[in-house]
C-alpha cells in the first residue's frame, strides 16, 4: 500500500498547491523479482497515475543497458520526462531512439510565471559503468555545469534543480560547485534528511535533500 499512500499525500499537497512538482531521484525500477517481468515499465505507469513531473535514471534502472532502458520507457510511454544528462551514446546502435527517451533536462512551471529547470544526473560510481555499456557515463559535475550555464545565460528558468542519483556527499559538493544551482534532490545513498542541508553557491544558499528509499517517504520543500 505504499504507493497508494504516496498518491494520497501528493493529492493532499496539490489540493493546496496545484503546481507543486513531484520528482523521483532514481532506482524506480529494480529491487525485487517483479523487475524481471517488465524491467520497470509498470512502475513508470504508476508514476504517471500518481502525477510525477520527472524522474532521473538510477543505476538499477540501467542494469540491462541503454537500449533496454529505452524499451522500458517506450512500453510505459509516460508523459513526464526521464532524465540523465551525463552520458555518451555514440556507440549505441539505435542512438537517436535511445537519446529521444533520456533527456538532459526539462523546464517545468512551478507556479504561474516561475520556471524550474530540472537537470538529471546519472551515478558516476565506477562499478556501474559496465552495466551502461555500450553507453558511457561522463562527468556529472562537468556536464551539469555546461547545462546550468546555458540555462542561466539564456534565462530559461528562475530556479535550477539537480535531480542527481549520486552519493549524498557528492551531491553536497555539486550543490556548492555547479554554477547557479539552487537545489539538489539526491538519491542513491538512501539518506533521510530531516531538513535540507544548506550550503553556499556563488554567495547564495543552495539546499540538498534526500527522502531515503523505495518511496517510503515523501520529501517536501
């Protein structure tokens, strides 16, 4: 009943704040035997019903490689984007199709006149590189900086969020170092932050949060 409870909480919040954004920080597909049935497409369909606005690809989500990840997304056909910016699909045979399903970032409207850029980042931990082949995972910090500089220079958004499936400590570092970042929503470490961790980015506050694992908690900022 965990996902039903999550839907109830989301509906309660959106009854007060209709444009509240709902984001998932990765590992939405794998963890139990049911993964072998559909590789996670069923969960994406459930996310659609709950009302998610974006999700990033976690390391468990790409254990079958980029092509099968694209197949999973294609079967689910979610209306919200699946994100992951720091990747190179040059050696993937169906490169254009795979790239069409895994976006670098998305611009969302949080409230009228306020745009939020959400940049997805894949885990950089080396043990998971083999699973991503023939795709290549690239530097999360470097790729994030390229994108956030573009967003800021072109005035594409008012708020920049990194949706990062990396370790919590590394995400704290990203919050400090990637230009123009306001928030990092962290996954991968299964940490529950009772309150946002505040750091400084370019002289302004930036915040890092994580809501533990498997949809057990709904984090709210």
